[in-house]
């Protein structure tokens, strides 16, 4: 062919291959009908959910934020928060609050367990849930510059007994720090007060959890008060307070295949400490669980 | 000097189409097509050899015709097409013999292109949204077709290591739709009520059949080594796929024990959804197509565009019937046109 040019094959540096001249990128016809994006999120569904969740957010949890100015208006950032309540109430509060206040979408990383459940899995993904896989996080943060929420405690946070409330569990294996380093984005710690009291766990039933294949099966105060079914979906009206801490920048070059493991563990521990201390500080000033 | 190409599975959909496309390429001197069955599309200058893919025959053909390029399009990726034993013979044993012949002492083969499938990534809840060529699958393969394709890719990797002078290209195609091809998925979309797994609406990715052919020829002509995903841009939910395909009613399948529930329907011949497709109907799959684009390939269709094109051709077929008459291969006639001195050939004229 006449219009050959020599370029280096991207995946095989050093080996030169002949490639045809690239035609100017023309838009291929794309007859999409819905608004479900590659992550499974639908802005329309989010909008419906925000409208339905608004009254709960304002009148039931009466969420109050401080330090929202620490969350950037554009560019990627990894939001890291403490995780609590048997059926965690913190994720919807954080996502709803930031989307309303900053008018930019928040995606939430979660366990693939959600995706396995019929109906629930589909709703979870339409409302911004994304399976916690490093590739997903990298693409969202680095290439698409989105806000991404993650709970490094995983299900160890919600699984803990009420008597251990506001005591942070291990922050995984520091994977969230590594993701932020690789994506070149800051970590923004968020301390949440109120979730623990919205659905306190009184007992865990490990035998039943093994049988059902779920990470934990709790018996909550809500279930004792309202019955097993209604108690599973009704939160107690605990007052929510959220404090956004200043962004943590790592000052390392992005896109490296590996980062110092000790540096990762140190940074993860520092962030965990910051959230823990913010929680203690907020609890010191809290006069009532229900009124703040 | 032009290419001398061996195409496997000439009697299959892909083998026939690839050979047709090669015939239009003046840089290709010789096309030899191999299959146990006769070609189902008209071919001008492709030499058809009826043979099974045993090692001794393959090695003799490669040596005798001085084959320099092997296009291995004969991998079965639709497990409803044949029995699992037959599929194992075709995929695993066929590839093993082919690669052994291509790597024999004194072999003239310098280019091997293999048409595999994104089935090798599987479909599981813990999957990333986009698989890159290096992302490992999340769970071990459980279906026969996936196991056989993984074995094939293993042989190919060994072949590439043992034969560094050969340019080896592995193409992994996502689900194909198009005006002509019939797959388990296209059949499901053409039923009056399209099945879905209750509570799931996974995202699908498609590649158009023309893009498949063009990508095979693209990597062959440019001798591009490596592994490449081939799939259209974008993912779309199954419900949207069905909406584009005429917005038909959808019938729910039970989310648990689905294969057991489907067994009676399969017996009755009403619905044949293989296991790997049932998984796909729960968790979907996306593959990153940027590496092949980076090498210079341009897709003509996106995932949604592929579905639309497929459905337009179904509408046309329903109105005017099968537009192309079926081709019947007649050996004596074909031999006359290719080899009889009575036929005046243009190349000799010039």
C-alpha cells in the first residue's frame, strides 16, 4: 500500500511495523437509547433516587457537613470514610450530600457481593455502585477524573458490635493509598458520626452467616423494636454529622507499577488516625445522639 | 512477492468470509482453504482442500504450498454449534496439529493469526468493568468452551516462545452480531419474547461481523504481533439491546438454579442458552479495545451500532426473505474454472 508510515508498535517497543495512515477520526454512528454509562450508573435513576432520598436526608438524618470546601469541584479524588451500621447508612448520605452540594457525581466502590444479588445488584449499580477492582478505580480516577468513595474497613466496619462503635477497624491492606498514588489523585478523609446509632448491632449470628454465604448476619436494635422485616429497612433517626478533612497528597509520580509497601502502610495508618481523631473530637462535642 | 495464506475452517462462516476478503487483496498470491466440509460461499481463486486437521496432512500442505501465513479462524466459540467432544477435537487438537505443522523444521510460515474469543475472560461478579489483554480472569473456567479456548491460547503462547521468528497474533473477539451470522445470542434476540435473568440487567459489548473480518486482515497485512481484544466501543444493558431489537417482551428466567430450570426448554428445543451465555446474562463483560485502536485499526461500528445493524437486517429478512441464494459447492465446476486451459484468465492476459 502506498500510504504506509513507520511507527513503533505500542506493545512491542523496538519492533517497528508498517501501519496504514490513520484516517481522521470520524464519529461512528452510536444509536444509544438509555443513559446507563459504562459503570452501570444511570443519571436518570440517580435523579429519581435523590428526589426520594431527599426528605430522609434532610428530616430523618438531618445531615450536617463541615469542610465541604476540601472536596475539589473538578478533577479526580478518592473519598475515604469510616463505615458503620449493620446495613450501612453512611454511603447514601455521603453520595447524596456531595451530589446535591457540589453537583458532581460520586461513584462508590463496593464488594462484588452486591452485584451477585438479583434486583439489589442492578439497583446498586444504577445508583453508582462499582465493583472494587483496582482497574475500575484507576479508570474512574485517572482517566475520567471522577469522585470515588471507598470504605477501607470493608465489611469489618458494619459487622462490628455496637459496643465497639466509632473504633475504626484495620484499613484493609492499604490498597486505597496505592490506587490514589497510581491514579495521581489526593485522598480526602471523611469522618461520619451518626451511622453507628442508626442501626446498632446487638448480636452476630455467625452460623447463619456461614449458611447463607454472607459475611455477617446481625440482629439489630431496629429489628427488636420493629420486627425482623421492618427493622431491616428502617433506620433510627440518629443525627448525622460529617467532617471533611484536608486532602492528603502523596507527592509520588503516578502510573508506577509498584510503590513502596512501607510508605503505603504508613500513609494508610496516618489517614486512619486522622479520621479516628476527628471522630473522637466530634463525639466530645456531641450532646445528643438524636439531636447532635 | 505476495502472501501465501492458509485459512482453516473454509467451510465455516468465518473461514469462507475471510477467504473472500483475501481474494480481493492483490497482495495475496495464494489462498489455500482447509475443511472437512465444502465452502458455503462462492470463491474465485481459493484452493479448497478437503481434509481433517491431522498433523501429517497439515505439514504436507504447508510445505507443498510454501505457506507463509496461517489464519486460524476455525475455533468454535458457540458451544451450541456442536457436541463438547467434537469441540475439543476441533479447538484443542486441531490447533495443536496446526501449530506443530507451522513450526515444523524448514517451515516457511512467518505469520500466524488466531481468532479466539473474550470468553477466555469469563464473566463473574468480581470482574472489572473493562478487561485489558493482561487482566487475569476472576474465577477458573467451568464451561467446556472456555476451557478449550484457554488450552488453545496456551499452545499458541508456547508456539510464540519456540518460534521467535514468527509473528504471532491472538485476536479475542467479543460477542459478534451482524447481518449474516447466527449465534446462540442472535437466536435469542430473534425469539418473540427475549429471555433475561430476573433481577439482572448486565452490560453487553458487541463487535460487528465486518469489523471482525477487517481486523483479521488488518493484523495480517501489517504483521502486528501480540494479543488484542476486538470489540466495539461502549457497553449497553441487555434491556437496551432488546429495546433496539424491536422492544419485544422479555421473559424472566429464575436467578437461581437457572440451568436446571432451562433443561426442559432445551429438551423441547424452545431455548438453547449455553452456560457461558447464562453467566453473561447475569454479569456481562466489557473488554478494553484501545490496544488494537492504538495499532491503527478503526472500527466501523460501536456496540449499539452493531445491534442496530443486526436488527435492521433481521427486519429486511422478514420482509423480503433470505436475500442471498444458498451457494452449492460443485467440485468439477470449481476445478474447471480454476485449472482448465480452456478458461481465459485475466492475469494471464495481462
